[in-house]
């Protein structure tokens, strides 16, 4: 199975029945989690009951993208104490946030921590990282394996570097927090996300501000993007 499953699609905090940022990317039995924010862990456990993932990527240290990595650490520590540490590829500051949430067990004993900026390979995937504008250091990632390429912005403002991630990919997962004429240097509208995804086949909009009408975001992106536009929805699985 080669697929991407949406674990959470909200920015800032989760709406009722939803979760914050989280995605499960599966490639021929290898499972990598992209971010794991508020309320995303229970949805991950629907697919991996004992937290049996092969790697975790955290794009930046904001809690709506990383707080449930701490919960995953508890699952692994108590459910599979003899399992090897999970590779955790993260940005500076993420480990300190996890330690502040739960210092014992030290997350560095449950995870094998790696600097995301220096990561070039995760399992079957070649990895490209690009620093994108945000309030904290945020790295967009592109993961490529034979027949599959997926890019994920994390949180980002408009940037020409987005196209470095997107060009030629099967799927871009993009921050689309804002709508209409809203302007922010560190977050994007759906239309700006569509501009940044130029060159990709599909665009998955995510990180919606709670309460947003997501159909508006899709229409705004469709006016700009030539390929398929999809609104992230918890439980949605896309075949790659």
C-alpha cells in the first residue's frame, strides 16, 4: 500500500471531532508520520495500535504540530518497552518542547533524534528540506521514493521556495490557514497555497483555521491551481 492518511487538519486548536496537523505516509510497509499535533494520536492509533511507526517528522515546534509526539512516546514506552527508538527528524526546539511536556521518560530515549535540516534519507524516501517563513523555524519536506513523491509545507507564508518542494510531485500538502484577501507573512491563503503548489499533480489543503468553511478554500485554490484540489478531512486516505 502506498497512501497518505489525514490524521488531523486543523490549525491552532482542533475543532470538535477533528485534530490538529498529522499525516501518515505509507510506502510498501514503511510508515512515516508527518507532524502530530493536538488530538492526532488517537487517529494514528486506529492504524498503528501500539505506535508501530518507522519514523516521525516534525516540521516545527508549535504544539499544534508536535504535542502528541509526547503521547506517542508514552504509548511506545509502556506498550513496547523493548522496541528500538523511533527515528525522530525534527527542527531545533522541538525536543525541548517535548521534554517540557514530559521529562520522564526522556523523549531522547524513546526516539532517536535527528536534525531535520540534515536529513537526506528516511527509510525508502529521499528527503529534501527547505526552510520556509514562519514564526518559528519551519522546514518544508519533500519525500521521494520510486513511483511516489509527496511534499509538505508544515506552516508557511508565501515563498518562492515552495515551488522547489512542489515541482513534479504527486501530492503537495499545504498550509491554507487563511482565506480571501487576508495577508500574513507567515501563513498562507488557499490561493497562495495553490500558487506555491505549481508543478504538482494534486494539492491537499490543510491547517484550516477552526470554524472556516473549507469549501471556500477549495474554490479559491481551484481558481489558481491546474490539478486536483482536495480539502484535508480526518480519516481521508489518498492512494499514491
